[in-house]
């Protein structure tokens, strides 16, 4: 809005309305009676990815892009008598992220009771999917499950960590629950109503990662056809979760360190700087101290991130938690797939308890999901488990190198150089085996294979592409 | 410009706000000289991103112009060599005209007062 309305009477001098709204940490939209945008505040600009002046006069549904717009638009239901109406749904922003939100709508009327428009407040809930059984996962402390002393210690200190505002570094092997712990810290903190923005530092090339993190102005580089606020600004008043921080390039480590010092962001191609209030949580499966020695990670950045260090133990060290997790995921997948299973057979249970789970909790979860999918009775038997865990086990120490190579070839465990990888290190091979077995059972039909695995077709495609499985 | 087949999820006469919730789509072919031909609509039995991706591929679509789309489906269609121009707001006819004139980019907001005069 080129001429900002002024609010008088609050202070000695009038104040711009949008200036006031920009300081409120909720996404806010002022709409006219035709449900068209009059103005949106900075938080909603960040949530949606649209600038206020860009969407003035545009109908709200095209900007907010909520799943409620089509059939359950709250603007159709709110009136002067009902008061504010609050509903939950999801939106898809310009970064193609689906965000769970709560939308509160109320009528704006003048002193004579005439309706002038609407006010919409958008509050981010979380960045998880809206599966109907999501509530089943919330056992114990916001989805973390376990009774071992190591996990109980984490349960006890998480609330304390959450209430500080310090940077957190979470370490642990892949599949130990680092993402879940980061989200739990956010949900237990004073920033729970703010955004939780996740960035995988290992997923994007360096040039894209910089623009994703810090944002850019339109025209900053070839392909920058619009401005983008960047993940730091999107996380304002919330948490920025940097996973695989060990994969952050050295040049960006410098910029991250600079941000941790002065809390300002310099978007690419912009002369403006933005001050943001963001808590940083980082996670890695790598040994950062070793990386510092090899000069692949900055020591000063490690010091700044390492204010609070949380290490998640591998599943093999969590004792009785394997039993608890098996029951937990069995219940979860029975609900999701609509199956009434009573449990595991004795033999299957023994195999599952004795298995080492090199992929940790994620592998255990996938094994149970696979078994529930393939189980055609009331008990999960050995035949319903993935073949690779039911095959006779032999330790590597007993085998000759030729034996190892032969076994590894049969189990697709050779890496690109042709060297043999011990099974305990290759989680990608575990997933690959699950997919190949499902494709075999489905006779090559990807739609059916995806259904067997409990995935959408596009999820199966993405994993096949990642693992280099030719599925034509 | 080579001939291109375009698919646009619709909400009324506008580009649908959400790819996964669009109840119908319009298909059209943009000829080499920029003419828009063979325009037809398909009503979907159930709104679904998976179903819509199937329609995109079955119709051998070259370009999808849409509103909000989950990254998973954006990546999938891109991998399938479909150009996706997303976060577009505006009437579908104007969108087609701009696409034919090679004047459409992701994030474009087309207002009724800025429509192309033909």
C-alpha cells in the first residue's frame, strides 16, 4: 500500500498501521468485504513468500493457499455475532513447503456496526504432514519413546534446554532421532508459536544453499525472477534447524558465524540488512572435532554452536528400548494401514530383538512398517520380515576376504570402488533391499510397490532416484 | 518457439491456488507462432496431486502452470521433464497469452486491470 494508514491517539505522533502490524509475531492479513487483500504484515509475507504490495487486491485464497479455502473458508462462517473463529489447516508457500497452521478470522466493523472487512491471523503449528494418525506418534515426550537410562536422561534435560535460548548442537548416528529432538526442543520452548524452519546443509549445492539461507533480491543473479526472503528471515521469532551441519561449505560457515554474532542477514544482491531473532539448532552425524583438525570445519563456529551439546545414543546402546519401539511402531502402522495385528511371533520377536539396527530407530521403524504391510494374518512371522535380517548371521572375523566379497556382492554391499562395506555401515543398502523386494512382489509395478511400502508413488520415485534403482 | 502442450489446474477461470486441490484442469496447445489451440477442460473425479501428476504425464504435457505445489510433486514433474511454472496468480486465459508471448515466470501475479489487449 503506497499510502500507509496512520493510527492516531496512541502516542504523541501518529504511527503507520503496517509498522505496528509488522511488530506482531503472527501472520496478519487485512481483507475487504470481497475477501481481497488490503495489506499483509511482514510475518505473513515470510510465511507465504509474497510481498504485501504484490498481492494487494488479490483474493485471499490465492495468497494464503490453504486447504480450507475450497470448502471450509472461515470467512464464510464468521460474522459479527460469532466472534473470532479459529480453524486448523495447512498452507503451501512459495518455497513449496506445506505448513500446518491455525487461522483465526474475525470481522472488522466501524463504530456504527457496519462490516468493513476481515482480519485473519495465521499461526504456524509445525512443518509436519497432516496424516490423520499423527497423534498416535505423540507418545512420551512429544514423540520420543523409550525407557532406557540414556533416553530418560534426555527426557529430563530437554525441557531445560528448551527454555534457554542458546544454540544447540545435536550429534548422533543417522536414524537416532536428531530431527525429532530438534522439533521437540522447539515445541517445548517459548518459540513454539514461531516457525520451525529446517534446512539440510548437505542437500543443496553451495550456490543454491547460500541463496536459500540468506535470501536474494530480484535480479541478484540469473534466474532470480522474484525476491525471496531466505530461511533465516522465515525463521524470525522461531527456530532455524540446520541438519547435516558438517556438510556446510567453509564459505557459508563464515557467514553463519557472522550471523550468530550480530543476528543480521544480508540477502544476495540487496543493499539492505535485516535483523532477525532466530534460535539456531544444528545437527550432524559427523565428528566435528575431527573435521576441525582436518580444517574442514571452523573451530570458532563449533564453539559458537556447541553451547549446548546433546548426543543421541545408537539404538544398540539403548537396551530395552528396542522392545518398546517395536510395540510402538506396530501399533502406529496397524492404525495407519487399518490392520488388526496381535503382535510378533516368538521367532520373529527374537530375530528383531537380536538384530543390531545399524540404521537405528529409522531402520527399526521401516522394518516394522514393511512387516505390517506384508503380514496377511494376525501375527507377524519370520517370513514377513525383510530377508536381509532373517538370513543366517556370520561375523566378519570368521570369514575370509573372498567369503566377504561373495557375500557382499549377493547383498549389494559393494561401494563404487568395489571395496566391501561391512553391513553395519550401509543404511542405503537396507532401503534399497526393501524397495527391490517390494518391486519383486509387485512384479515391477511401481504403484503397487509403493502401496506395499505404504508410500506415495512420488516418494517411491524419489527414493529410487536417490538410490540409483532403475525402475523402468 | 516449438509447439508446447500446457496444463493449468483451475479454480473457476483462475489458476487454482493449490495444485493438489484443483477440481479441474484446462489443456491447450501453444503453436510455434504463439497461437493457442485445442483448448479443453478435464474435470477430476477427486482432487489429488497424484491423480493430477498422472494426467500431466498421460497427456504428454510440456508445461504446467499452477499456484502452490508441494516440493515433492514439483521435483517429480521436473524429473519427468515437465516444466513447472508455479506460484502464478491470475485468470487462466491471460496466463496462456503470456506463456505464448514467453512473458510468464514463476511467482507472476496477473491482475485483471493488467490483462493483455488483443
